[in-house]
């Protein structure tokens, strides 16, 4: 099994994607995944206009609105923001990732393009983590409890 891998895609503004971490029980037993990177990038008219992109990833039951994240939400794993202003010649690319959160179940990504409503390109990097039986039980219970809220 690869120690590190990337998931990437393009999602319509205001929509969600489910990032699947399920699989055959035999293949994922004793494994969890840690998010280590979260990046956004525009999809249309690059170099011609201003971009303001937001995204969130959660282990909760419903998506977290990217323009209104609440860091008290224990299911919130990551937020990302990309802002590019052609007229002011600046680019801001920030992300906050809870890299201690061990992922054992599917998670939800949501993106928003504030200015144009165009699809948003995203990329997440994950690292595989081996767990003991006790860690696996505690992690699975924690993620189930978050999802069941």
C-alpha cells in the first residue's frame, strides 16, 4: 500500500463531493488516513479576472459551508481559500488542515467560487497511518459519533 496519495478533482461551485475512504474490510483493517495538504485553483478565465475560492472538508453528516466555517465543529478537517486579484497583482493561497484527525470513513468536500460561480479545482494529499486494534476501535467510534450527530 502506498504511504502517501493524492485525490483531486473539479467540483461545481456550491456543490459537494464524497471522498471515499471505504473499501473492503480486509484491505483497510488497521489503516487510517491523515490529510496533509489541501489546495484550490480556479478553472476558468485564469489570468483575466479575480478569483475567490473557498472549500471545506468534514467527517460530519452534512457539508460545512466554506464561507462560514466553525472551528468548534469537531468534524471539520480542513478549510482552504484561494484569492487572486489581477488588478492588485496579489495571490493568497491558504489552508488550515487538522493533520491529527485520523480518517477511517468517507468525508465530504464542499467548494464555492464567490465571484463567478465557476467549478473549482481541488487537490488533497493524504498519508496512510497504521493503527493498533485499540486505536482503530477508538478512531472508528470517534468518526461514527461525529457522523451520527
